[in-house]
C-alpha cells in the first residue's frame, strides 16, 4: 500500500521504533515525497539518510540533529521541515515518537527536584505539543492535503507502573493532549498508538534500571521468553493502521491501539 506523496517528520529516528517507522515510511512513500529524520545523533542520522537515499532515489531524505528537550531543537526541526515544502503533497505525517523513561530508579517520593521533573516534561510532553502545533501551522489546511498526527503512546498512559512516575505522567499527558487536538481539529487524523513492549534500547534500560523488582522481572522474562515485539513488526502494523484509515471512522480520529493485543 503506497502512502502517496507524503511529507513526513519522525522524531527519535536514530534507533528503535523511530528508525523502523522511518524505514517503513520510506518504503511506502511515492516518488517526490520528503522524510525528515530527527534525533540528537548527527552521525547516525547522516548515515541513515544516505542509506535511504540509495534505497529510494525518488525520496527526499533530510535530517536534523536536534535536542527536542530545548527550544532551539524544536525551532530548528520546524525550520528544516518548512524547507521541505515543495509541490503538492497528499499527506503530512507527523510522528511524535521520541521519548525517554526518566529516572526509573526512583519512586514518586524521591522526586523533589523541580528542575529534573520540568526537564523531563519539557522533552516528553511540551516539545511534542509545540512541534506538532508548529508543523500543523507550517503545513496549513489545504484541499487535497490529509494531515495525520501520530503520538507513540504506551500502556503506561493508562496504567500506573511502580517506579515509572515520570514516564506514566508523560504518556498520560501526551495521550490527552492529542485527544484535545482530535477534538479541536476535525480535519486532522490523530492516532495514539501503543506499539507493544518493543525489543529496543529503551526496553534494555527498563529491564536493567527499573527500581520495582516485580516490574523489572517482567521485562527480563519477556526478553528471555522471546515475547518482546519486533519494532519492525509494530512499525508495519502502525503504518497499515494509518493507511487503512479505519481508526478515523471508529473514534473521531482518535484510537489507542496496543500492539500486543493486535498482533493477529
Ligand atoms: N521500547 C518499548 O518497549 C516501548 C516504547 N514505547 C515508546 O516508543 C517510542 C520509541 O521508543 P524506543 O524506540 O524504544 O526508544 P529508544 O530509547 O530506543 O529510542 C529513542 C529515540 O528518541 C531519540 N531521543 C531521545 N532523547 C531525545 C532528545 N532529547 N531529542 C531528540 N531525540 C531524542 C533517540 O535518539 P538520540 O539518542 O539520538 O537523540 C532515539 O532515536 C517512545 O516514545 C517510547 O515511549 C512505547 C511502548 C513500548
Ligand atoms: C517502555 C515500555 O516498556 C513501555 O512503554 C511498555 C510498558 N508495557 C506495555 N504493555 C503493553 N501491552 N503495551 C505497551 O505499549 C506497553 N508499553
């Protein structure tokens, strides 16, 4: 299934789920499309962009090394996306993927440093809001342009996990933030997508640093049992959902999908 002519921005594209999503988008985009890879790792992005250009000569592949926890990082990402404006793309696809766990060695009662909490929320919540709103303004509503916003969510958005205070707060806030967007901008397709427990570096961090022993054991067992979800599989599923457009009809453009419940 082709995505048609798409302009796509992927945050957190240097590894893990964001890298898998970027590759899926590149494979499905029609010639003349444009893809912007964003993360802090300049050399990794440069190499991945070069690889995708060789694989997909008709695709404009761009990258921006930016710390999305900073005003400058968000601003430079929006500027880089604006430079991709050319022609009449059929789809704008904004993939809010970048995220972090925060200090999962701490419990709720250990968070007394306001600056630490603000820094976490700035990257995991505020930047997704400001980046998305800025991109939607940059690529404003136009006949023939379908604008799609994806928030990579988690079960942690609706279920508390011991020693994951910041992560649960961030995911819950993001889900609600994008549900408001879906209510306000009826023409924008909004998808909150929980990819399942993925075999990525974040997951390695989860099974090594989580303070809550029971939770950490759960992730260790999933790794040992081979039940972690392959990021490529989940990325394909997400793109299928986006292209299938089915989530729009079921719930006003907002749908929370947990990959683990939808592997069939
Ligand atoms: N792994 C899992 O089991 C699950 C993950 N998710 C969610 O999926 C998304 C991706 O997770 P996953 O791939 O596992 O995570 P990884 O930690 O493997 O990758 C995170 C990505 O975000 C980028 N990133 C981190 N900090 C910043 C920053 N300050 N500015 C810009 N980019 C940044 C990283 O690049 P760089 O370091 O180069 O900046 C990297 O590309 C996250 O939102 C996560 O919450 C949801 C459910 C399960
Ligand atoms: C990091 C993480 O491991 C997550 O965000 C996980 C935590 N557990 C979990 N379970 C699911 N059934 N689906 C998820 O998306 C998810 N996210």
